[in-house]
C-alpha cells in the first residue's frame, strides 16, 4: 500500500516564500518535476510508493484534504507523514517524530480532528520563534535572504536522507 506524504502550506502568491509554507517549499524541492492535479482539495500527485498532497484549504483546514485522501485510499494513520513548519525548532533544524503534542499548530490540530487520531508521522521543519511574539504575522511573513539560504541547506540534507527516511520514516537533522 502507498504511503501518504502531506506537505503543509498556504496556497496563493501572498504565501509563496513564507515560513508557514516550509512544507510546500520542501515538496517543490524534493519533487520538482512531478505532474500535479487538483484532487482532494489539494494539489495531488503520485510517485513510486507515495501519494503526495499539498492541501489547498489553507493551513488551518488541512485536515479536510488529508482525511479525504486517506479515506478514499484507505491509508492508515501509521502510513501518513505530515511535513510542516515548527516554531519550537530553531531555523536550520528538522526532526521526525510519531504522534506527540500539537504545540498550537492549527494545521496539525485540524488533521487530528478530521482523521480522529494524532498518531501520524511528522517531519517538523524548524522556523524558530518570533522575537516579538506575534506568531500569526511571523509565520505568514517571508523568509529573509539569509534564512532562505539556511533553509535550502536543511532541504539539501533532507533530500540526502530522502531514501532512508521515506523507507523508515525516522531521522533528525542537527
């Protein structure tokens, strides 16, 4: 059975290079030549052993897309990997985990609500916390040039481990 890779972000030009779009940016980096179609309220594609979605529901309603795809293809929670931005990890870090707290991430909260379980896998891409504590503004603001360069290095490391983590679903970038 194919696994489901869910890359979180917000659709539209206003959000293209923002921190909340760390998942979309990684999808574009890992799969630059995939052909996408609009399906399950997402941009949808398949490759090898994976069904891949980039929900178009905006971050806070990502569960709609995940639940529709997972239900249609009968994908178990253990076979779902959600790739998302994470305020709790510093920029330049990434971490894989299964289940765990939602840490105020509304996209993850909505996925849990819609699929009825928080035992899915997560690839947390660190974006750090804002200095001024305005989280909403911070996550929807673009990466600086230096941050984009650092993020590219993280994506390169993830890409390098790509074969391993897709097979085993576990790794950490330090």
